[in-house]
C-alpha cells in the first residue's frame, strides 16, 4: 500500500461518492446523481494519478 495518504483519501472519497450516486439514482434524482458521479470520477482519477 502507498504511504501517500492524500491518494488514499481521494480514492476513499471517490468510493463514498459512488455510493451517493447509487442512492441518488434510486431516489430518482438523476441530476444529483450525475453531479455526484462527476465528482466521484474526478476524485478517483486524482487518487490514481497521485499514487
């Protein structure tokens, strides 16, 4: 595992936001799910690139 805590935190935030996408989509809030999905993609990308 990496010693870079920022990368680990960004991946965790991305996974948390993916859970938000699923929750918002089930509630029928598609715009909120899309915004949350964009944030999740950005956080996961940042975490992978930071690694």
